[in-house]
């Protein structure tokens, strides 16, 4: 069983930056894929970015050029550097880890004020 805990959310003005962190525990093995999803009120949860243990990344078109995902594979950490934030980035951000099954963190709120 993998446990995930996110941190780093908060309130920021348009154009500002935040860095989210996610710590995984409970697995002795390297986690093949870790990523970030978000869910805004009234909308479906969507992929923001993902990163394989080999360093392959994938981004939603809406965040390309503004967000950067990175991982510390050994420490089982994943980060999301978010720059040039927009009000439409406001959402609960969830960390996800895939290792045979999908595991989710409880989420961290990001609010971007206009």
C-alpha cells in the first residue's frame, strides 16, 4: 500500500509561483510513474503532468511552458513547479503514483486570485 502526502498549496496572485511537493511511502520499489492531477469545482479531474522513473514527462497543453514536473526517484518524491499562474489554475491538486495500481494523495488546494 502506497501513501501519498502533498504539500505546498496556497493562495497566490495571478502571475505568481508555487511549488508543490508529494512524498510517497509504503513501497520498497521504485515507483514507475508519478504525476499531478487537478480538479476544479464542477469539473472532472484532469492530468496536469506526469513523470516516469526514467524521466519521461508529459504535460497538459494548458500548462506547457509554465509548469515543470520533477522527481527524486530514490526519495520517492515528485514536485510541480508552477509559474505564471492563472486564475484558471485554481483547483485541488492531487498527487498520483502508479505501481501496479493507482494511488492518490488527499490533495492540496491552489487558489490563484485575479
